[in-house]
């Protein structure tokens, strides 16, 4: 629901851009963990906040490119 409303208002690119700073902070805080655990923790973190898998996938790609 959150993604749908925000997506309709701001578009998917803006949604990913808005989540990115929070996701990058979480990604850096798990820096000592193996990559798969970092990815799983960030995925769970974003899922608990109501983001859909498509948005989470795009955020993961961006975070891994620019931590």
C-alpha cells in the first residue's frame, strides 16, 4: 500500500532515491557480516517497513554499487 501510493505520487525512481540513504546506513552497519547475511538483513529491514520486492531489489542493486 505504501509503495502504491508513493509510487503513484512520486514514481519508482523517487521512491528508491528516498529509501537509499537509510538503506546505505543499514548496509554499512552490517559491514562485518558475509554478503548474503548483509543482503538478507537489509531485505528484512525494508520488508518490515512495507516495501515490495521490486523496490527492495532495486535498492539492493544501488546499495551494492555505492555503499
